[in-house]
């Protein structure tokens, strides 16, 4: 081989940590005010994209503020964040809007998702039923994460599972979405559950 040609030949492409080997789309769903925006923000390695707007009098009688009366903002489209794990796995996180008037967007946001986190507030479990039904009907793997709010009564995982009537194979766990470590644990549990669900029996 010509020595000049060999010197100009490009070197084999080395793995670049900035280029993920696997990318996974994850949804963060749940009722209004359960902590979806907080979860995305706590784990995202980039500044999260947020579409929050100030709650106004126009939402009175439309959005159910029971139990979250002090909430002043709401997600009107979606939240977006990113998290990369060692080994080249990158998660793209999409937080869905929680109010019923925005549910028409869920199908578009869910397209291509490998799994979802359903965040629940144990003080308002009924607000999570729509999310659970959505993923069950579309056979999208999901985990249930009960966000532990200050001052809220504590329940066991089994009590939450029974109250929500989710299938035994669906992981249910407690978390504090303000803490990056516990939020990451929920994401890891979801990815592992999604992998098991996609594996042939």
C-alpha cells in the first residue's frame, strides 16, 4: 500500500461518549400536580424544556385544584429532559400535561415510547386512573411511583397497589421526585421492566 495513502486514511471511528448507542423515549405521566415537572427537572442532565403557564381565573371550574390549591403554574404542552447512563444508554423524558383538557395530546406524545412512569399522589389517587388506563389499553409498559409529599399519610407499596388495582407484574414504588437519586431509581426500574416486557416468554 502507498505509504502516503495509508497516512491519510482515516482512523477507525472510536466510541464517542456523547453519541449514545441506545436511545429510549420515556413518558412521565400522572394527574395534575403530582410532580411530573419536578421529576424531569431533578434528573435531567440538560436544562429541561418546560411549557408551564400561570394558572388564571380562566381555569376555574375547568382544572381540578382539590388538594393542590397552592399550585400556581401548569404544564400546557410537555416537559422535556435527557439523562445518559454509562454504557451508551440515553433516555429522553417527556412529561405529559395532567389536566383532562390536554389529554388529546397524549397519543402524539406517547408515539415511540418504550415505557412510562405513572406518578401518583396518595392523597388524590383517583387522578392517576386515567394514566393507568391509557397505558394498559395501549400495552405500554409502565411503573407506578408514589410521590411522597410532606405531611401526607404514608402507605405501603402493597396498599397502593391494591388501591390502584394494577396487575401484579407492574412495579410499584415510593419516591421523592425532588431527590435525584430516588428519581433515577424509578427510571432504572422502568427500563428494566420495559426490557422484561419486551422479552419473549
